[in-house]
């Protein structure tokens, strides 16, 4: 029994390390920099629902982008605050701003995809760049950096959306989960298997959107305007990665556990609609990570601690090397000191969300 348990735990450790070596192919890669700077017209599309205060802060940052030719399409998605008033006030002073005022439609009630579709139809340019009203660009080169990755072949650009650094463990967990998610979808994209992107920082062509009938195949799912669309239309040849620090966006993180749980319940529900192969790969990664920590606890109880310690040390060493490089790439080096704690908490948290979703439906954009 003891030898069987040791062999099983060793297999889990090896599988875990192989996963991290796969991630290392991206983590240690230098940012992919195009040979030229594109300057074709860009339509930046921001969908806002009750975001008056954030718009006051962020519209000036979008307008200050150092890019020669862009329009800023601001979509008011049936807000009940002063969102429309704020948009109109800025539009009076800058002709680059275009307004889309969405009224609730009975067929698409409170559906962000409906609002985004109207914003895309308003765009006069083929190249579209998306972010959220509560996000700000990390630099005035955001548009340029993302636009540089478009080409005749690349019609989809995956960017990174970070979260502001705040005090407290919740903030660290949110940032850790964000980095881990980015590591996964960038790694798979680099390997020719793009499966998701984040609406906080995503770009694609209107041609790609219309050729695939927009969001119609998943319009009935209220969330997933970003990851479900990417999951459906991305291929090994049409997707590009943009991960330079100047291309990041920065968002305000959730401040309470309740709001974070609501957000994650929605995300996990959306992920259940990914392609089967993608769900299988992501489930495998989560299962192996979970088995490592379960196996560590069980093995220390039933096996000689020296053998267990060697296996745990080896796995953690590989993880620290890969994650250390990843945290540095995404400017989150401060998280490395509590890496095991963050991973254990995230594994438990994701399991809790998965079980919770079976008993209550997640809330949507409203």
C-alpha cells in the first residue's frame, strides 16, 4: 500500500511539473514585437452600465492615447445613473467620441452582448479594440501596442487586464487568479490552442465578428461576450498575443468576498460552454493541482516524510521558477512570497464556486 501511494503521488508530481514546463514555454519567451507599427484606423469600444464616475476618470485617458487615427465609441447600456450625461458632456468637446444609447430590448433584456453589438455596428473602422468602463490603460501606448499585432492573418489580439494593487488578502488572491488565468490562456495561444480572452483588453476585426455571426450562437448566455466569442472564432493562425507592459489595462478589483464570489460564479458558468477539448485540458490542470495538495497531506501522514519532502520540494522548485518569471512579466512579483498559500486558497475557492453553482444561479450583467 505504501509503495503504491508513493508511486501515485510521484506520478501526480511529474504531471504537475510537466504542466509547469508547458507554461514555461510562454513564461520565458520574450514579448512578441511586430517589425512595424501599424497606423490604420481603430475603433475603441467601451460598454458602460451605471459607470458615470469611472467614465469621468477614464475617458480622458482613452482620449490621450498616442495613436494617429482612432474613434472612441461609448455605449450607454440602459444606465439609470448619469452615464449618458457624462458621455454627452465629453462628446461635445471631442469629435472622436461617438455615442450609442441603448434602450432595453424585450428580446435581449439586460444583455451586454446586445449593447456591444450595437457599438460594433456603430464603428466605422474594421479594427476594433475593447475594454471596460472601470478599466484604464496602463500607458498612452495601449492602442498602438495592441494595434501592432494586427496583420492580414492575425484578426484577433489577446491582451492582459490587470487589477490594481490594494491591501488585504482578497486583493492578492484576485491578482494571483488573474495572473494564473493569463498564464494559461497565453500559454495555450502560443502553442496554437487559443481558447479565451478578457473583455478588459481584447481586439478583433469587424470582419471576424460578422463572418462568425457575432454573438448569435451564445446570445442566450448573458455573459461570455469575450471568452465565448474567442473560444468560438479563434484558431492557431488568426490569434496573436500582446503582453508588453505598455499594453496592459488596469481595473478596479472587487472589494468584498461576496462580490468576488458572484463574479467567479458567472465566469465558471460561462466556461462550461467552452469547446469540449478546452474544458478537458483546463479540468486536467485543475485536477492535477488539487491532487498534489491532497496527496501531500495524505502522504505526509502515511509515508516516510523524507520521500514526500523531496517530491514536494521538487514540484515547488519548478513552480517557483516558472511562476517567478510569470509574476515578473505581469508586474506582480510581490505575490511570490505566499505562492503556496494563494494556490491552496484558489483551489479550495474554485471548488466552492463549482459546488455553489449547482445550487444557485449566478447573477449577470445588470
